[in-house]
DNA sequence: TAGATTGTTAATCGATTAACAATC
DNA sequence: TAGATTGTTAATCGATTAACAATC
């Protein structure tokens, strides 16, 4: 429909908007102006209005934005009203933690299974799932219409497994492996490189103490 | 010394440079030109040279960059040669996973302790640490010169605990709580908002299927 | 010296901020 | 209607890309 290009910067701000709007909702605040929101969120009012107008206007002149309506619209933009079928590849520390910790279902992500190559883990119960062997992966993906794979496996196997999953029809990856996946460009990848994040923290500490500012 | 402002965009690319340089090192490749690196990393050669020259020139005209030297210099810029004392607040799924999964020591981060308010967890062994009660937190931080706290606690307590830790001398936070911390501006915060990341994934899937491009 | 590739300046592109007319 | 605040255009700022002189 719209056929507009949304910049990465805007996309990154959307979940944060949603978070602050949820807070306003919790406090039973019905309306908010761009300048009020800008103060709470430490942005400029102009940027907020520009951001929202990437998706068409959600406000009313002279009034501001209805909190509930704005929240719902942004949730829709983020696709949180859609449902997806998700599996986790890698039942190590991180995979298990995400299975237990993330509230996948609340965001429309149906957690359907967890896999690992380590046979000591096979059959282990994680949340309400049993760890399955990698041999069963392809069939499971095809039979259960899996569209998202969470990769919490070592980088050595991540690229290969991702390719395999693309061939089975997986459309998106939440990638925690410390490597850049090689997938066709219509496949969605969202990287969470924890090591990179820790290095950024290190840089900021370092640059504070010494040389360069950031 | 230098007193230059490094943009957020450049900082974010540094760990990725390091990753690819490590790969070249592993393959015993001694030199690399900006244009070779640009092809591997899917960047422009110009951007790479601009990035490096934020910190002074690391290359030789007509030759390129020495892989080992460049790696070491970027590691130094990231402060990976420095040591830090780190604790984890929150011994739930995520806190435990990070304690076990992250190779803190390898990057100069000395993992010194893990804390939780849940007394059922107190004394539980995680890696080579025992979970300590929050009551012992302040003394421990002061006595052990802790400068970094990893926050894997719910957002409801994160802001308060962060303030408390700042008062005890903590200088940096690796924040996994789904909230923006309120700390003085000389305190370093690196956020890992996993929910936000998942929503971005959702957006990208959604925008592929329908309306807007990204 | 000739060839290659950096370091750096200039040009372009994109994102943020400012300004204001439209309108609730 | 008057006041307020959006939606949107224009101005500014910053980051990326292109070009090329410096130099190994």
C-alpha cells in the first residue's frame, strides 16, 4: 500500500515509543502532545512528529495524540497483532534462558520447539517443551509452519544451520550467534551480538577515562 | 589526548571490524586493504578509511593495513586491554545464562559476584560463584572495587538498584532491564533491550509482507 | 621510478531540527 | 473565534561516499 522506505533509525525508536505509551496507559493518561512526550523520552517534538508521519498522521491538530489509539497503531506497525511460529535452535544456557525468560506468547510469537545437537540434552524439559535432536529439525519446520528461528548456537554451525532452515521455509532469524548470517535478501535477520554490546560498553568506559569522547 | 567526538555509528562498527580482523588473523592473512575489507564486510572502502582515521592512521600508503597491528589497535580503542570488575544483579534465567555463557574473563572483565533478592537462590552455585543476597550488595561493591554492574532484574527494581549502585561507586551498567535507567551523565549505560529487538524483527517481517519497506 | 593504496578534503546524501501554515 | 498542536515544508546538521593528492 504505502510503499515508503522507513529508515533503520525510525524502526529502532518504535519499540521505545511503545514502551513509554504503555506507561502512560498504565497511568490512565488519555492524551499526550508531541512536546510532552519529547520531554519524557528525551527527544525533540519535531522528531516524534516526523517519526509518526512516516506512517500517516495519528494525531489531531490542537489536541495531540490519543494514547490508546497511538499505542494500538504503533503495535500494528510493529506487527504485534500478527502471530508467528517460532523455534529455538540451541538449548544451551542462552537458549534455555530465552525460552523461559522471553514472554514470546504475549507478543504473538508462538514458541513451538527447541532443538540441540547435544544428545545429552535430548528429551530435557524446558518450559513445556522437550529438547529435540537436530535430525528432526527439517521435518518439524515443514510440518509446523515455522517462520522464525532463534539461533543460540555457536558461530561455527550458525551459518550452515541458517541456510538449511531457509531451505525449509524459515523466513526470519533472531540471531544470537556471533557471526553474520549469509541468507537471501528477502530473509529477515535481527542480530543480537552480546559480545559486540559488551565491547561497546568497554569502549564507552575507556573513552570516558581517556582520549576520545563519544 | 585526542579529544575527538566519535559518533555512535562508528562505535557500533568497531566490534564488527574486530570480528572480521580476527578471522583474517585465524587464516594467517597478514595484510588487508580497505577495498578488500570492504568487500568482505559489505561496506565501502571509503567508510572504512574514514572510520579508522577517527583514531589516527593505522595503514601504510601503497600497502594497506597490517592485520595484526590493526586488530591490536582496535582492541585497544575498545579498551579490551583494560581490566574491570563486574557483578551480575539478578540470578534468574538470564543472569545465570550470562554468567555461564559470556566469556567475561577473556575480554578483561573479571566476574566477581552475582546477587539476587530471591532468598531461595541464595547460596546457589553459578559457575564458580554463590548467589548473594541484596543486603550484602553495597559492602561487596565498595570492598571489591566493582565498576560494572550487569542488570538482569525486572524493570520495577532496576532504576532503584542502579541509583543505589551509582552511590557505591559503580561506573557502568550493562542493562538488560526493559527500562531506561536514570543515572548521572558521567555514568556509562549500554542497553540490551531484548523485547525491543524482537519487536524490530516483527516489524521487518511485517513490512516485508505488506506496506512499507525498510 | 611506477603502482598501489592510504589519509583527507570535497560532494552528496540522509536524518534531525526548526518554522509555520493548516486545522481541530 | 482564539488557542493549541499537528502535519509538512524548509533549513541545518551529520554521516557516508567520491575524488584525489600524498606517499609508501
